[in-house]
C-alpha cells in the first residue's frame, strides 16, 4: 500500500474502531496528588502557562503527530493548527515522509506554516527513515527541507519498532537509528525531540538518547491508542498477532523511569484530561501530549470542538494545581 493510502487508513481505523490498549492503562489514574487544605493561594493566581521551544503556551500541552500526506489531511491539519494557535498549544504534524516521496503532498503539512509565528510547530519523521537517508547521503538535506516547509520550531523523530514489525507493509529495520539520530543532533540547526508512538521509552533508552545529545524525549507510553492494535486490525492474521496488542510500558512508569535524564520530558500516551496532565507533571514531566481525543474533537466539531476540549483540560489542571497548593507548574512538577 502506498504511503498516502496507509496514512488515510490509519486515521479511519482510529476514528471508527476501538484501538485502545485492552488490558493495560497509562497508570495516571492511579496517581493521587497530596491534598493541601491550606494552599495560601487564590484560585485566580494559579498559572498553567509554560514556555516551550521559545514560545509561550497557555497550558503544558502539545497536540502530537497524527496525520498528513494524503489530500484530506490538509483540512485536518489546518483545523487542528488553527485551534492550537487560538489556545496557545504546541502542535506536531504527522510523519512527513510522504512530503519527500511526493512533493505534491507538501501542502498537507505546509498548511500549518501560517501559525508557526504564534506557536511551536514541530516536524516529524521516523527513525527508520533517517537510517535510509543517512545511507543515501540525503539525511541533512531532507530533514532541513521538512523543517523549512512548515517553519518548524523543532524536529520530532519517532521510534516505532512494535508498529513497524506488525504493519503489513512495515520496515522494522532499526540497525543504525542511534547513529542517525546522533548525526542529526550534531548537524541540524533545529532542536530534536525523540518520541515513541505509544509503547513507551524506558530509562535505558532515554540514557542512550541522552548520550548522543538528545535533550527532549516524549515517552509516549502505553495506555492510549495501541498502534500495535491498529496494525493488527489491518492484518489478515489477526488471531496470530493479538498477543502484541498490549505490549508497552505504561506512561506513568515511563515518566518515573526517565525523570531527570533529559532536560525536557514530554508525557503522552492516553492523556485524556487535565487531571492526567496534572498527574504527569507531578511525576516529573515538563508538558504533555495528546492525539486521539483532539482528532475526534476535530472531526466531530471542528476548531470549536478542539478549543472546548483544551479549555476543559486547562480548567481541570488548574483545579488540581490549586488543590495541591501549586501556584505554578514548577511548584507542581515533581511534587510526588
């Protein structure tokens, strides 16, 4: 299946099927913040803002990579980017490989460029693709191009060995990914974020990434959308691969393992409320990421739906901060 068709099918599966983890949660519902009966702050003083990649955000939230690379994705990406701009939320586009393979699809990503002066817009490419470009000698040229076409604030590199292994047309060739990441950290003029796609990053992997200069990691833990599940549903041998549906490290466990290894730790993976955001930051995350709830809001109610969702999450976060006596995110971070 060609890349654009696969990307469209991914979105359709996520929107029409239950592809959440079946027997594993992200662990954030099990977290309990200390209740402070004497917070010595007014509710209106609670500040949920943060500066990320040099730009102010009203809440510690990034909409993480979902789509791009097929015609309908242009509208989806613009809808999400507009809502992110209006709510001061960071936005990472979906994997941009298609923009290199077929330049006619660039507009499905570059449509977000008009918002890049207001919020961090983040480019996105797979670690496997980096190895291929590294071997060809086109690594720096291609990654520079991806960042340029959306005026990116950073480049996200996604690691997805589980998904690639199960994807019918996958490329589970991960030999050389670390070297490719090290090269791009040294040579690209954009900051680098390394992320999983929903199966989690362990302390061991985080340390190896830190050793080659990576300073921002999105743990993208288990407990939200199972991309193994998405790919299993696309396979003809579903019964033989079901055991892989719930493979991964829960988000809360990822945060605990990776805390302090890199300066900026992003927590995504099943984030579904402001309470989840509060719990993740209390465990040590810098900010959080979410994808599927935002996509569903975009499809059902457009920009207004996304704005309403983010406003509710911000209010929930503010309430949790107030009740824990945390006036700022710095007060909340690492409180547990």
